[in-house]
C-alpha cells in the first residue's frame, strides 16, 4: 500500500478532557477508558500502594537501581490494581495476573467474568492505563526528549515510507513526528500482544503533526485496529490502539 492510503482511522466521540472517574466505572464493549496517573506521589501514598503488591511485584520493584525508578514502578502497579479493582469490585490486593509469551499482562480469567482487558505504559512522571472489554488494547506514552538521535533510530526501525515522510518535514517538526510514529507503533504492537518481537519496519503509521493517528499499511491479518492520539501533557506523546472501531473514549484522572 502507498503511504497515503489510510484504511484504519476512526474518530472518537469526545476530546481528551481528563475528568475524575466515578467510584464504580463501567466500560462498555463499544468504548475505551484511559486513566492518567501522576507517578510523583508522596512517601505515605507510595507505602500504601506498596502494601497492595504481591511478593513478586515487590521483588521486581526492589530490582531497580534508582529509588526514583522503584517508586515509579510501585505507583504504576499499585494504581493499576486500584483502577482494575473499581471495575471488578474486588480488593486490589486480590487481583492476579498472567502473562503471554511476549510478556503482556492479563487478568486471570477466574476473577474476570466481564472480559476486562487492559494495557499500561509510563514515561517519566506519567502512567497511562487503557481499559476495554472483550477486545485487544494497547497504549504507549513517551517523554519528548531532546537527547534522542531520532533520524538514526528511524533509519533502523521505521518503515521506508515513514523514514521518507520524516525526512520530508522541516527540522522543527521532525522531533514530534518521530515521537508520534514511535508511540503509534508501540501501541499497535502492544495491542497485538507481541511487543518488540514484531519488527517495527513491517507496518506503516501516520506521523505528520496534526494528522490523525492511523495504520496505513500492515503485513498481517490482525483484526482492524483503531489508533488515536492522546493529549496527555505538553512534553509527552501518547497513542491508544484498540481492536475494532474505537467508539466512545473516556479519559479519567486517577485521584
């Protein structure tokens, strides 16, 4: 397919207005919920979230070299438990996860009769959690950094069409275009459940600043995936990917 043949763009029904979630949120099959979490929490909150983790999760948290990274993991995983527990109406510390062969987590089915699915990403001080029912989902958020040799990375990981599109842009637009492309690719492969085992140069996404997020070409028979750019913070890029039409999008701020 050519670069400008976009066959998988869908339009969400609301803008990215981040609101306080209800105590017992319900996600319908034709909607997606995205939660935004600040990873910068006070020590007492971090301790209370640590108490929710399993021994394996605590061991993983302690494996980080920097205390800041340990705390970010604790907040991201602890708030994930709290968020999921609101939908399932069970205690956060009772949730159990399993992982596919590529490391994507899922809820153990015996505690998940409603078919809840989720995906998580975090970068610097922000964590995002996407929630759906009975369909695949992926999400990615990246801090827009100044110290990235994005043209070099693109030449090694992006498709030829993406590389050409990136080089055609003015220099001041190339950086945001690169992070648009990266988050869209990450969200796509996470929705597929394959992670970086799927070569990033074998499919093409839109990347132009101001252009809707979309999958432009693909080499697989994966069911249709909708991509949606998310407005998270001024210095971050983020993308949501969901199986089928995106439907209604709800953006919640975790409190």
